[in-house]
């Protein structure tokens, strides 16, 4: 009887790498699932440990804050509530102390001028360090009032308020009237010094002051005043005023005012004016005054076609 051939049963291959899916999970997904099942308990313990490490300091800090509040915070809250109830409001005196001090206006000088006319001058002073003022002023002579004129004054600046060639009765009760005073607090960077800023931008030197009063010696109230002005500042200005004060024996005997227009940085200008007054033996002081806080007073630098600075 012929011997039957035995057919060997196929062996089961458990190697996932040899698994060739037709449909269903990939080899990578099966490997990750096996890894997760084998280590799930360990990962849970690790997560619990991490949460405990993070939570314990937070819990300790919260308990410390709660304890500190009961120990100190309640008392501090009571004190704060008491201060709010008993605190005084912002008073008028407080506002006045924080605001600018009033301008100081000196007595009015009545000075002879051409013919029967006379000039008026009063020295104004701004005592504030960081307040700039612009205003209108006029002179009240008896019951009459001169036309109002606009003016400005820088911090710590002294300048004359003037009215020229006035006619009418002279009176010793002439006073200055200020109206529409507009204060501006100067805000600069902490690294800047307001005084240094003003000094730099008003750096106008005056030299070669000469007064020719030969006309007065011939009985004519005509003087020729000559001086040079140089703009040492790094800025160009549309307008720069110069106050011309004549003094004799410490007293003001004459005053005038001259304005230069388009005064450029580094420029030197020669001024020669006729001054109708008797100024024999007078000492002349020329003081520049520039409104450096008016942005419209600056002339932009031309750097080339289509460029300005």
C-alpha cells in the first residue's frame, strides 16, 4: 500500500514587521499600540508624579498667601479704607502750588522820544523754571489804554514790555495790563535740562556795539546805533527780536526794539539803525529774545532737492 505523503502544517509567524496589511492599521500603528499597552501603567504613574511636583509648590504658595493675608492683609485693608475715608480732596491751594507763579511786572518807565512823543517800558520777569507764557499786554495811562500787543516770555527770562511813540498826557499812574495769558508747561525728557535747552537755542552773540550821538550834540534827537549779531545756535529762525536799552547812572533813559528776519544758523548780521532820542553818554545793552517754543518760528534745513529737515 503506497505511503501517503504528509503535508506539514504552516507555522504562525508572530513578527509584526513581516505583517503586510491589506486593509486596517499599519505596522507603525500596531507597534505604537503594543508599546502603549505595555507601558500604560508606568506612564500614568509618571504623569501623576509630574502633577504632584508642580502642584505642591503652588499649594504651598497659596497657603502662605492666605496665611499672610489673615496675619497682615486684613489690617492693611482696614488702614487703606480709613485713609480713603479721611483723606482730604485736592484743594485750590494744592493746585496753585503745582501751577505757574505769576509774572513779575516792574514799574513803567516813561522815556522821551522824537518830538513830543514818548516811549513806555516795563521790565517783565518769568520766575518759573519750566513754564512758558504767551499773552497780550497794553499800557493804561490815566483812563486811556494803548493797543494790545502779543508777547511771549521764556522760563527765567527778563524782557521789556514796550510801547513806542505814544502821544498824550503823561501820568505817573501808568500801569501794565496783561490779558489772555496762556501758560504752557514744558515737557522734556528726563535726560534733558530745560535751562541747557534754552541756552543752546538762544545762543545769539552780540558784539561791536557802537552809538553815534553826534546828531544829538548838534541839537538833533538822532542817534546811530551799530552792532553785530551772530546766530551760534544750530537752528534757523524766521524772527529774532533784539531789545536795545540805553542806561545812564543805572537808570533807563531810552529803549528800542529791532527784529531780524530769516536769521540762519552760523550767520552774522550787521545792524545799523537810527534811534530818535537824546542818549548822550548812555551805555547800550542789546539783548536777543527768540521764541524757541513756537514751532512755526523754525526754518527747515534744505538738504537737497525734495528734502528738508
